[in-house]
C-alpha cells in the first residue's frame, strides 16, 4: 500500500486535494475497536470545487477521509480507492485524520488573496463522526473560519455537534453559519442496518431540537430516499412530521444514487437483507448511477404535499429547486447538492 515507507516529508500523491502529505503514525485504541486512524500532516485544507460543479459553494474543508458511520449508500466510498484502500470495510474502518488541518486552514484564510467565500464542511465525510471525539479538530476549524470573517455551513449525522453549539452560536454572531442534519430513515431497525455507525433517529431529532434551541436554524437532509424502503407515504409522513416537531427550518429531499463501487457495496447488502428487492433495483438503476426521471417525478409528487403540510418547504426555494445532483470534483471528491443551511427540496 502507499502507506508503506511513508515519512513526514514524503511526496504522497495519494490524497486527493493535497499535493504533499505525510503519514505520521497509524493508531488503534480500545475505545475505537476495529478502527485504525492514519494521522497525516496536510499541506492544504481548502479544497476548491471545479467550475462545472455549479454548486452554491466553491470551497470545502474535510478533516477526515473515510467514515465510521458506515452508511451502505455513502457516495464518498470510491474516494478511498485513491489511497489503495477498498471502498467497503476499509472506508468504514481506515480513517485518515488531517491532524494539522485547523492550523493550515488558518494560514490559508489569512492570505490577502482569500475572498471570504462560503466554505462547506461535511460534503465528503462527516466532520462529526466518532473520530472527532478523539481529535477535536472542529473547534479549531470553526474558530479559524469565524475569525477570518468566512461564512460556512456544516452537514452532519453526528450528535457530537452538540458539544460545539456554544461555539457555533458565537460564530453566528460574526459570520453567516448554516447547519444541516442528515436524517433520512425514521425506522430505527432499518437505520441500524443501513447506517450501523450513526446515531439513532431519535438522537438526531434531539440534536435538531438542540440546534434550534441554541437559536440557530437547522435544515434537514432527508436524503437519500431509498427506493422501496423509505419512499412510502407512511415512512415519509412520519419522518417529516417528526422533523417539523423538532423545529427544523426546512428539508432537502432527493433519491439515492449509487456511483462506482458504492453500487456493488450497497447491492451486496441488499441481496443479503432484502433479496426480494434486487430485481426491482436492477430494473430501476440498470447500469446507471441515478434513478430515472420518472421515479424522480413520482417521488416529488409524493413528497411535495407532505413538505407543505408540515411547513418545511422554505417558500420559493422549495418551488424553484432545480435538478442539481451530487457531482465529482477533479480530486475524486463527491459533494452533495445544495448548501446544508438552505431550506429547499431537490429531485
């Protein structure tokens, strides 16, 4: 593997978005059974999105590569292949940690050339996954952004964000701050099967309440909607009602896409847990990564009345949302559509 013989000042070439990176050490601890942390020193923290991405932000920061949330459908899985690691279990258990990311970010934000453009956090892997409890990288990142007058957004499934709510509330007094929580599955048994490393739906609903209680608006990513598993009226109605009760300011909804090696990883899970659906998935996705337009239209017609019923549409943004989907950057990094803090629905 490319980790072999790597020194602090070695020319890596393996980490997308970094010209040079060095492996400091690999760590395993009893508190994180089955997980290996690969601590690296990054040379750059800001990732610039390609012009063709047409996203509402041009810069991202990712403190980690890989994610212990282990979501079967995660679109970022193929990025681990750039490290000579696999997109399945390695993605879940071999976590790359940019230990100096806050210091490097502060230096980059201090340049005269920096125009204080919006920076998105959580576009590739979750900034509040379990590793953040050990490394505490986000407080330094948040302070660097706020003190440089840089607006930013965070998208997460991690309830560890609650730890930083006082800091985020303070930052919001200095710069625009948008917070999004990802919650797409209401059934706790299904959630545990598909997203085994994530907090429960109830824990994330409690997080939404804590965010709004702190005076910060919270948009919820009801994404991905998983065909034949989470797209029923009963499931969507119960989920959106709970999200509205938790005080969310709006929702973003779009169906699951399966790109690259993520598709094989998800289909292996599906064939084991829901074999009766395999044929339907092959018909729905075929050789494509995305559901066909007919399904998108069907889902939109199902979701729209529910979004309106619970006041989660975000007004004109909901009505005028386009057909923006996740895109792949020139670094192999996949980013989701829309800014996490914006209340809108995408299909």
